[in-house]
């Protein structure tokens, strides 16, 4: 397939490399920042542009991988293309594309991406959707080429999945950052807590999280809970988070 990639961020970068590694031809990369477009284009031997008017009109597939609030603007520039147009958003409905183009779909990879951290795309769940069976077949063929886990999900299911992903990924990572803040303020290094994080994550690979919950809240150890809360007196925002999460854990015991 001849593919045009509209975007040059974390998702676009990893997706481009995965497609290239499987022999797909990403012919052009668009980004409003030409330097960013060139960086990714050079990586996969493609053409770069920062002008939507210069986007090739005869590609087989257009992958919009930009911020959610920019998807519609990019889609409007593709009204005259004959190829399939998809976005990579977890929360944006397919209708934002189907209202602008004839062939619309979704190609959503469920993973956290950073440009400097390599990932194996074969193990990343890919959620696909299209506005007709023919386009869905095309997306499924492409998805199974780069991933062993392909799911056909409609917009509502995809939104639920994205919400759950925020709880499973973004919030825990923020809690890691808060833990690092507590450690640093007391002369301790984040390195000491990495094995604990790794073991916690490993447990849920073979168990349901509610079955392996540990800590003072699940033990209803009020003495320890109160000590921790008193240690956070000078950080009321962390104190509130600690109390809220502890209360939530206690509710699972009822």
C-alpha cells in the first residue's frame, strides 16, 4: 500500500517504523512543523511536507495521527482523495472522518509511546473500525500484518477502552512521579522503588488486580494510614490523593 502519514509525534513515529518494517510504503509525512516532518520522513525514506495542500491525493491509505482537536481540520483537507482515511485516536468518533471523506476508518494502537523507547508492535493491541465491510477488510489485513492482537471495536467500546487505559497507564505513571517527589524531598533515589513497580506490574499479567492488592488500606491498618496522612500535612494535594485512593481500596473489601 502507498501510505501518507499525517503527523510526526510518538504514535506516528512508531507506527511508521512498524509499517516500514513489514514492507509497506509510507510515501509522505505531513507535519505543520517541517523539521519534524523531515525527521520522520528521513527515518523511513519518505517525502516531507508541512503544507496540507501538498499532500499526495492518490495514496491508498491516509493515517491521521495528530491531536484529537486537529483531526477534523486535517480530514477536511482530504475531501478529494480516493484512498481510505483513518485516524489513530481512542476517543474520537469515526463520524468526524465519514462526514468529510468517502472511505473512513479507525486504526487505534493501545499503547503508551515515547520516541526514545522502542516497542514491539507485534504485541500491541490494534483496534480497528471502518464505515463499510470492504474498508474493514483492508484495515484488518494491514493490522494483522504488524500486530498479533487485532480487535474490531466500535466508537463506544473504544472510548471505554481509552478511559480504562487512562486509569491503567496515565494515572499510575503520575503516581510514580509523586512517589519520586516524596523520595527526592527526603534524600532518596527513585531507583530504590523500581523493583517494587516491576513486581506490581508483573503480578497483574497473570492475576486480576483486585486479587493481588496489598498495602495498609486493604489490611485496614488505620494506624499506618494515619501516620502516612500526617506525614503529608505539608502537601495537602498528596494527602487528598492518598485519602481518596485508600478509601477506594477499602470499598473493594465490602
